[in-house]
């Protein structure tokens, strides 16, 4: 292998991590050459599948006539629950998630049968022709209805600390109210897809767009009544996952595999956008009832919240989502006496699932809403009330669930942002503007973020990797994480290149494959680079150690003195090009590949008491947003946003800034324009981009200043970096509260605008009317 033009650097100057590098597939992305699951060349004889969906929210199935489906052009076969060779279940934790409806349907969009045909279009046309008779049952659609009916998919969660009752009695002021925060569709650009190819002797290869290949492997094996070793799942990349492909790729993988097993032919199941939105779960909407006591300075003395999530018809990941919501209700604030409840309301809607933040955003926004109200009630700037309640460093530093915070930088980070965004000067300018502007009103808000990093299910915090050094000196890495655009492969390549002293172009990463690294966790909880980076580092270090031993044996000196940098191995005063040493090592029969493993240390969690040390560390951030609202139409615009995010010692600042920007805009969409709306019969009416509005480029602020906070992880994370995938989704709380601030100016900041999320134009007008009526 040729290593052209690499400058000779000293060991100290050489690094492959901590530097801005383009995404490993950036060029392929823009050239249209990056292969997604649907781009894999189809095997001869491939059939195409479509799902037949329930048209009722809650009903017994009286009869299903599939003859009209079979009679459609191109149809090869139709499969129902009776055709599933193994278990009819694709639930990730609790087994309440049928692949195909069995006698009862529980939401509009629930799959009842699989039709396979000679083309995608023929399969879709045929799927609509079934004649299904239902006996309707009463549906429960909203979290409020679920709460009233005590309809839950899991026992409610309860976290208590201190003595709320006594603290309320001491509190001079109390704020009490309700809030509704809507859900969100993941809207990955590449929809759900699986392509199942039968192999010899019960083998099944499933190419699948998934964040969780190992779980797809297990679900497919169960559905087929086979062992895990029969099933291989592979994913080179996703066109976005955002949590929507953590558990809910399973239905598609299992359906394609069932059809492939039954027909004996390769089967591709690609959801079109409407079906994808009708069938799969979304971010949970939350309904909150809160009561918070505080003193004259705005310090919170007692906080009580009861959250009800819309779980949908089955448990899916709602338990861990609710747990994360409970563990993020504190956000950046010390709450001495708390009583936090969360109930996963069972409703006749899609089974809600992971979405970037995983309940964290829903937990934290409630306390931010309350703090916003306290500030208005006291006539103070909300930033001052926030600061008043921040976690301390030596005291007031234990979370309600018992973890002591040892890495708190929220004070410094917020102070830096307050300065750099000129928060105080702009606050004054906005007050002046609003006094002379009767229709257009501006608003400003600064909101902080603290986000716990680790799966809150402890055993999931593990990862594996393989590093192969080939005889020509080129390196191939395989790890258990999946690439969904977030740049995990780029970061893992950097980590391996760093260990072996190579430039990035000598390292390549292959598709995630259950036959390479076994028993992997989902790429989720923002831990992908943390876990797989460490596992790959472990593997690379083992190879490096063998090479160092060999080099010292060959050239003298201590193995511990051998250095790897500048694409060469430096031993006893000599520099040997990496490929040359590798070649010699191979001939000397040195093992040039290795596995690696990592398990995050120090984690514990007791679900019964809801206490322990669930997070490895916390990531911090803050953002300032300035908006202008048209009080006659409810239209608004984000004029400027400043975000400061703590990525520790960033592995790749370019990728991390991209993650912060993307999460900010995605979170802004959740809180403003993206509205999920079900009709009275429980049919999701916003199931396409025509009716569901995600942010476009014109919604991004012209003035968008994203920076990384200078920091270093106090935990021994991979190169002292911090996770970046999810936490910045909470930064656009500042947009929501800036809108609320603008609305509040209509009443001279005397009345708390009752603003639910998403703050659509209609919701903004409703809140303005309420403020005017109360002023
Ligand atoms: N970025 C892109 N471009 N696409 C995605 O689907 N998913 C987010 C985040 N950033 C996502 C993304 C979610 S939900 C998670 S949990 C993390 O990436 C997962 O990747 P990581 O752990 O490697 O950061
Ligand atoms: N916990 C968590 C989880 O914090 N984030 C996740 O994505 C997750 N997924 C499954 C189970 N627990
Ligand atoms: Mo992300 S919601 O943890 O996949």
C-alpha cells in the first residue's frame, strides 16, 4: 500500500482524533453513490411485499376475506397470523406486540396480513382489496382518557425524595397547572425497509434499515421458529433513524422474513411514507399536571408532577422512555423535595417508541415551563430564576434519583452564552421594540440542558468490535454500532487510526453485521461512539501491542517505547513504514487482527426504588433564541439562535457541530410546526408531508451561532469526549419559550400564556386570546 506525502510528525504532534474531518461517506452521499438497503441489487426471483392494515382503532376481527387480494394482478401469496412459523411477537421488552393482528385490532394501521407480488406497486394495490368485517370496541385515544380510565401498558412509575407535603406547607407561593406536549414523527428520509433472502439449511439473511441489528436477528429467529445462528442481519447505513428504527424496524424485518420463509423466495418490504407513518410509533406526547412551591427569590422548594404518556397499544420502549422522563424532570435544577409520577397510558394508537432524547426532552420541558411561570409571577427575568435553581458543585448536587453530579459546568456554560449572545442588551432592545410595535412582538429566552449519558437499562451499556490489519497494511474495522448519518463510523475510524498511528484513509469500516460482532446493543441513547469507540480502541490496542512486541524483538529496545504515528512504527531510533512492519509480522506468524470489548463501568439502577447511578456522566448545553411573532396571524420567525454545547474533548468538532445544528432544528420542529392529529375514530390524519410540517431550510434562522464549550469529560470516556446525538434536541426549548415570551408581552408580562406544544400558529393565537382575556 502506498502512503504518499505524509509529513513526518512527532508522536506529540500526531493525532487522528479531535480534528474536524468530513463524514466518511460525505462524498458518496452527495454523489448519490451511498448504498441504502433499497439500493442493494435484487436477487433474481425477488418478490415485493405490502401490509394490509386495520381501518379500525379497536375492534374484534369477525372475518377476513382475502380472495379479492389474491385475485389482483401479480399477486403470489397472502399470509396471515396463521402462517407465522414461530412466535407472533416483535415487542422489544414485553411481549405484547403482535407482528400480525390475531383476532383483535388495536389501532388504525395495525398490520393484519402480508401480500407478496411481482412488484411493489402490485403488492400495494392488492393490499387494499381485503374485505374485513369488524365488531367495533370503544377506543381510548388520548393520554387524558387513558388516565381517566386507568388504562396503562405498565405499572406507573413513582420517584419521591424528601417531604413534598411539608415543603409545600412552608412555601410562600405555589404554581399549579396542566400542560400538553405533542408527539413527533421521526421522519427519517429513508423509510422502514427490510429485504429477506433465504439461504441454505434454514439460513435467512436480512438486509434491514435498523439501529438494532441484533434485536432484528432475535425477532426474526423467534418469528421463524429458528435459532439466532440461522439469521444474519446486515445494515451498512440508514437514511436516518432518530430512534424510529431502534425497535420498530422489527415489524418490517419479521414480515419480510416470514414471507421469504413461506415463499422460499427473496422478499423486499419497503414502506411508503403514508404506511410508515400509519403503522409505526412516534415520540410520546405527554400530558402533565404540576404543582410547584417556591419562595420570594424564585427558589423551588417543592415540586410535584404527574405525567401521562401516550404509549399507544403496546409497551414497546415506553417503560425506559418514562424512566428517562422521570430522571430528566430536574433538568439543570436541584429539586430538594420532589414527587414525580409517570404513567404509560394505553391508547388505541400506534405504539410510541424511541425518538431522539427518549423521554428526556419531555421530562425537562415541564420544569422549564414551571420556571418560566415562576419568573413571570415574580416579575423577574427567567434566566435569573433558572440560575437561582441550578445544581451546585459541592452541595445541592444530588439528583432526585440519587446520583451525585460531579461534572457540573452549567453555571460557567450559561454565563459564557449569556455574554456571547448579549442576552441582557437584547432583552432591553426587545422590550423597547415591543413598546412601540403593536402587532409584531419579539421574544427572547435562554434555556439550559443537562442530559444523562448511558442507557438507563444498565446491561445495554456494552459494545464489541473487530479490527483486522491486512498484510498490505490496510485496516478494516467492524463494530456493533450502526451508521444513521450521525458519523459514528467516522469517529470510530478516527479512534482506530489514532491507535495505529495511521491517516484516516488507511482505515475502512464495513456494514454492521450480526455474524461479525454478536449480541450488540441498539445504537441509541447517544452512546454509539462512546461504546463502540472504546471497543474498537480495545481491539486496535491489542493489535498494536503485538506489533510493538514484534518490532522490539526485531529492532531492539523496549516494546513500551515503540511509537505508532505518521503511518510508521518508531522503534529504537528507526522508523519503519507501517505496511513494512505488518508484512514482516505476518511472515513471523503474528496475529494481525483482534476483537475488542467495552462495558461502561460504575453504573447501577434499581427500578423498584428508582434510584442508583444510571448515567456515566452528563452532557450540558444552553441556547438563546430570539423570535418575532405576528399577533394577528400567529406566524412567527426565529431571528437568531445561539447554542453552546459541551461535547467534552470533541472527537470531531465538525460532526459534532452538525449534530447540534440538526438536533436544534429537529427539536424546534417538534415544539412548533409538527402536529400529529388523530380524528375521533382514531385515524392519524397527518400521515404525509402534505399535512405534517417538518422544518425546511427557510425555517432555519439566518443568524445561527453554534459553538462547542471547551471542556474535558471527567469520566474516562473515549478520548474524554462526550456524547452529542440527543442532548442538543433540548436546546430549542429556547425557541418555544421565546415564543411564549413574545405572547406574554401582549399582556405586559403579567399573565402566564397557556401555551401547549407544538406552538402552531393556531395555538399561538389561542394563547394570545387567553392572555388578552385575562389582562
Ligand atoms: N443524526 C443523524 N444524522 N441521523 C439520525 O438518525 N439519530 C440520533 C442522533 N443523531 C440520528 C442522528 C439519535 S436518536 C441517537 S440516539 C444518536 O444519533 C445515535 O448515534 P450515536 O450514539 O452514535 O451518537
Ligand atoms: N434507555 C435509554 C433505553 O436511555 N435509551 C434508549 O434508547 C434505550 N433503549 C432501550 C432500552 N433502554
Ligand atoms: Mo436515539 S432515540 O436513543 O435512537
